[in-house]
């Protein structure tokens, strides 16, 4: 096939006319780059979250007043633990601590008495650290929080201002693994009592209760029982949360895509215009080929091959640039759109390539490109030799 | 021109291969277990960045960046030293 | 608004279908003009223009065929992904039967691809002949194809707007599985008779194709299509899944089964398509041996693949399901 004269001519015309294609390829590459980086990023975050979903509790019990989440009384936990079919009831204490109006961190209080939490903690810390964590007022912080502390001259300990006006000095015990930044960047892990003090909860109050229901058939029944426990109980299930994530990311990616469709339509208009303005040189080329005995079908084949090459070339290039931007350069600016701007550090996104996403980009691009250039290309290919050469 | 074409095509294939290689060689397992150790403790499967749906939100204001009663220490800027001199 | 319309794949799918619809409208207009004014013996300006436009129609049809085939795979994959959003659905089977349009849509999609393939084959023989002997025939094929594409687009829109994301749908084992003793097979067949019929019809098709008897070929091909569908869903599928209760035509398209469904259904449908195309083309006076051979080869591949799954299972476990 490589010695084929058709193929030879095809490569020849591709490279001789590279100036003509330069603008088209540049614009198309940019457009592909834009879309692919957004989809890469949203897919990667979705993938990371999905990989941890099994650890999410089946049900969460909260108390809401006027739509706001308010603290719960601790005593309710014992009542819940007695319900049949419920396991791993965990008291959770968490909330945001605002350093100033812009930057905040998620404070999470660990319950040492809870078996699961202490197991998870033992995995996170070695023995010595664990002992120190238990004995002194200290905390584990994410990388973003640590950088903030450091830049504000708190390299060893930070003075929290509690709602009661007292200043609480807490030592930094360890910075969490930077690989987990997606979940831990803005996280501060403290002993539960300390967390309650900083968040302004009374000693018998907690933020909410997480629990598991091993048998999914019982979930609906248990949810009804929980709702009857106290007034203003708000129970959210795992499935609802998962759908919320799915919709959230679809919404961000989908809204972007809806806007992006306009860009693609503009691109197709530009392509149509560009190809319609076939200059006399191109027409003459076609005319010469036809008088040399090429049929219209051959010419259409040549043009089709040329355009398919352009599509493939700009697609691969755009995709590659998108990949570099998201996974090597870690998506500056764009990641703020998805994660919010708050104590940003670099997050390593898991390079998860979703082939369906690639197919989505390719189909969108190939359909518009080829549909737009089809008519102009046909018009050029069917030029009469007599018309063009005279 | 066939040669140039083949060179171009192989560069594109190289791009694709390098993407594939990077995604395959990336330590996904390590990252996932790092996530796991955090999520197993907090049971919060949500990026820790911005305030999310279940939290009460304080509106962001750009103007007064610090609490006036309990001000944050200013961030260090090395150029300040240069200008001071 | 239906949250499905914010799903990336659905947006892109509908957008691409709309772009192709625009091309189809153009194609339809041209073809109507051809059928009205075409006169090969005339030397008028209009006839010369029409002959040029015939190339446009041909190009559009080629593009439509390529993109429609790609979009079919994309569509199946998309609804497979949508099963995560729609409650109760475990695979594409649940999503496609979320409303009554789904199955019709799939069927129409296959017929569109079939008619376009028929056109492409007729067209290549027509162009070789220089006097356009098949011109009217292939124009009518395109008219049918574009009509089908219009219906397809209408079904696309109706299908996606009528999926309700709040009401649960059935999963595949509820749709195809044991219906409390009721026999899901047609003509009151049981599995043994179904298998017997399956292999008999396969042999019959091959013999009919070799002997080149048109009516019998068409008949056996159509019957084989129906029986093969039931055979795969109710017998061979269970060996692919290695689970006697798992009866589903869609799950085999998933990654867990190495995407074997695409090969399986692809070889069946294209085998049938080429067979029917051979019948139709020989009806208009062209005996295309290539299509005949392709049909036999693909159907043999399909039957071999099905039987292989059973054989491998038997050799591994020593029992049948």
C-alpha cells in the first residue's frame, strides 16, 4: 500500500498544502483540548470518588431546623444502636473552621472509643505517633492546611479561636499523605473532645450519626424507624448521595458541554466557510487530476482521506495536550471550577481514561467536522476541468 | 513525502502510547489506599475543599480578609525585604 | 427538565443525530429530484448537474453509514452507562425497556444500517457499469433509508424524553428470566427443539446460499435471525455468563464478558444483512458472490462462537448448565 501512487499523491498533497490546513488544525486542536481537559478532569474526580463509595455509611442521621443542620444530642446513639439490623453506629463530629472569610478547613473529630475509628487511625499513624496523638492536644493536618499554617508562621502549632473566645493551641503532629489530597487537603483531624471545643459543640452534642445496614432489604424499614425517633430527623441514604454526586458532575460537565456545542457549531460554520472558499489553485489541481483520468469517485476518496487525516491529527494532538494539562500539569484554574477555590495545593488526579468519554469527544468532533466539510468538498471535487483551467 | 507522513503518524502513535503508558504506570493503587485510609476514618466521601451541600455556608467576602479582633499574621513576601532595603 | 439531558453522552448523541438528520434532509431532497428528473439519455444541463449531485448523495450515504454504525455502538454503550442513574436497571436491558420506544428504536437503527449497506453495495456496482442501470433501484433504497432515519430521530427524541428517572425499571433477569413457568419461547418450543431448529436452520441457510435459491434463502435467513436471537438469549447466553438464570441480550456487551456481545451480535446481524443483500441484488440481476460468501462466513463465525462457549464450559466443568 505504501508504494501505491494514490497514497503517494495523498501524502504529497497533504504536505504541500500544509499552510492551507494550518489554521483549521490549530482551531480544531484547541477546541478538542478544551473539551478533553474538562472531561478528563470530571471523569477522574468521579472515578476517585466512586472508588471510595463503598466506605460511605449506608444511612446518615441528622437534625435539621429550618433547613440548617444543627447538633444532635449524644444520647440518641444508644437508642439507634438497639435497633435490629443496624451496625457500626458512629458518632461524627465535624464542621468548618474559617481562618478568615475566604479560607476554611474541615475539622473532623475522632472518637477514640469507637472501634472502627481507632483501627483506621492505627493505619494512618505509627505507634509512637498514636501515643502522642492520644496523650497530647495535637492534630493531623492535610497538606493545604499545613501550607497555610506555615505561611502564617505556625509551623509547629496553631492557635484556634473557639466560639467561646478562648484560644486553644494545638500541636501539628503529622501532615497527611499528599497522595490523598483530594480528600485530605483541607482536613484537620483532632480528638473528638478537642474538635467539639473548637467547633463550639457542647460535650454531649455531636454533628451527626453514621450507620450501616448490612441487609439492604431492611434499609427502608430502618429508615422509617429512624425518622420516628425524634422530630426534625433528617435521614439521607447512600443511594441518594450517590445520585447527588452523579448529577453534580453531570451538571458541571453537561452544562459545559451545552455551551461547548455552540463553540462546535461555530467551528463547523468556520470550516464550511473555509472550505467553500476553495481557491483557484485547488480547483486547478482537481481539474488537472481529472483530465489525467481520475474519476470523481477517486477525487472524493482523496479528499475524504485528507479530511479524515486532519480529524485524526487534530484529535490526537488535542487529546494529548488535554492529558498533559490535567494529569501532568494538574489542571491549574480548571480544578478550581470543579473543587472550589480554597487552600489550593497540587492535587494528583488519578489518570483514569474513560473510553466512553473519548468516544464522546471523537463522535461529536468527527460528526460536525465531516458534516460541515462534506458539501464544499464535493463541490470542489466535481469541478469541471474546462471551467477551472480556462 | 511518504516518509514525512510516516514520521508524523508515528509521532501521533507515540503520543497515544505515552498517554497509555503514563496512565498504566501511575500508582493508582497507592493513591486509592491513601484515599481509603482517610475516608475509612472520616466516612466523608467528598472532596475536602469547598463547603458542600450538607454544611451551612458562610458567604465569601473579599474585602475584610481577617477577623479584626483576632487577626491573622500577615503572609511573608520576600520582595518586601528587598523593597525595605 | 429531565436530568438525562445533562448527561454528556446523551447530549452528544442527540446532537450528532441532529447533525446527521440535517444531512439526511438534504439527501432526501436530492433523491426526490433525481427520481423526478433523471434521464440518462438526455444531454441537458440539468441532467449533467444531476449526475454531479448523484456523487453528493453517494458521499452523504457513505458518511451516514459510517457514522450511524459508530453511533449504534455508542448508543448501546450510553444506555449501558445510564443504568447507573436509572433506579432498578442493572444493564442496558432495563434502560432500553424503560419505555415502549426503546426496542423499536434499536430495531429501526439496525434497519437503517441495513438499507445504507444495501445502497453502498448497489452503488458500487452501479458506478462500475457506467450507464447507471441500478439508478432507480438505489434511489428508492435511499428514499426508504432516509424515511427510516426520520422515524429514528423521532424515536430518539421520544425515547429520551420519556425515560423517567424516578420510577424504577426492571432488570434483565426480570425481563427475560423465568416468567413463573410461562414459556417465553415462540411457537411453543422448548430448549431442545430450539437448539435443533437453530442448527437445522443454520445448515439450511448455508445450503440454500450454496444452491442459490432466492426464496428459500430469504425465508431461512429470516427464521434463523429470530431463532438465533432466542437461542442466544435463552441458551447460549447462559454459557457466556456461566450462570443458568442469567438471560440477557445486553450484559454480554459489557467489559466483564470481554465485550464478546459486539462480536456475537455483529457477526449475526452482518451475516443476515449480507445474505438478504445477496437475495435482493440477485433479484435485480446481480449475483454478488462476495456478499454470499461474507454471509456464510459471518453466520458460521456466529454459530461457531456460540457453540464454542458451550464446548468450553463443558470441557471445564464436565456438565451442562
